[in-house]
C-alpha cells in the first residue's frame, strides 16, 4: 500500500463549487476545499494528509512540485 505515490491537483472554482485540491493514489482519492489562509504548498500538503488519514496510512512523507502543475508525495519508509 505504501508503494503508491500520492498526486495532488488544484481544481479551480466552478459555478457551484469553490476552489479545491484533489489528492489521489491508486488506493483512493479525496477532494478538499482550498483554504485561502494557507499558501499553495500548505494546501497541497493538507490534501495529501487528508488522503493518508482516510486510507489509514501513517509515517513520514516527502513531496515536491511537478513541472506540469500539482504535487507528488512519496512515503519515506519511516514511521512518524
């Protein structure tokens, strides 16, 4: 289960929904509302953490920005 990367992506506002961030891995996905009080990095980390919690995963994660947009996160193999 931990050999799956988590990818996050910004979803802009629509006529019915505000800005959001989607985090997804092969095991599942989650979409959360964008928090304007946080910067871009913090919003993507928050989405990744929400998916990790939803999936019952734990441990340390590292991530970074993708050139095409969004972020990717990988499990470091260490317990938190």
